């Protein structure tokens, strides 16, 4: 389990007083205290997910390893011709699955992409179905009559996910 940001802050502050230790532990992670702490914590989470290799930094010195994470599967729930609502998933190198979801309703919407900080599921089915089930509950609770028509589309997608596992 990755330590909290506060624990990284405490380690950083203690190491600043020891130049040799600071150089060995923190100097490569950024130019500012915040950048060093966040980059190091991010990279350790990246490794926890089973990824290997050196960190990749963007032009501003922030870790940019997420650009290597492309969804392995995308399920379109519905489309209104302009906006598609969908769920995507990716299997991490550690064998776990993560998902992202993007949806637009009449009065609300949500977009959450794939992230190493997302909940890690044990199976593909869980990674895809949990966001769909949460969306169904959201629509039932807050959706308009128009939105409630999408529930049937989501259930159809859920059925197709579960059916595919018979052939996996």
C-alpha cells in the first residue's frame, strides 16, 4: 500500500536536512517540494500496479506515465448523435482491472478516465459492470423520463458483458 501524501511530506522534510540523502532520494523527482512528493508517490503507485521501467516526465516535470494506458475494451452504452456514453476498462500488469466511465444525462454528466488511482477489480466483468450499475442507480434516483429510457441500453450492455465470459 502506498503511503499517504502526508507521510511523503514528512519523509521529504526530514531528508531536506541531509543533502546526501536528499540528492539520492528526492532530486530526480522534480524542482519543487510538491512536485517531488507527488511524482514519487505517483511512480510508486505505478509500480504497485505492476508497471516497470523508468518514469516518463512531461515538459513541466510532472510524471506522465498515464499516456501509456490505452483502454483494452470500450462499451458504448448509448449515443445521442453528439455525445457517446460509455465504459472502458484496462487490465493492469499486476492482473487487476480498472475502469473509466463517461456519460451525459439531461441535467448532469460525468467523465472519469482510466487511472492507476482507480479502484482495482479482480475481474473484467466487475470493472465494467460496477460503473454501469452505479449509473443505473443514478438515473433511477435523479434522471428525467428521457434518461430513464437509457436503463434498458445499460442492461443490454451488462448482459453482453456477462455472455462474453462463456467464451473467454
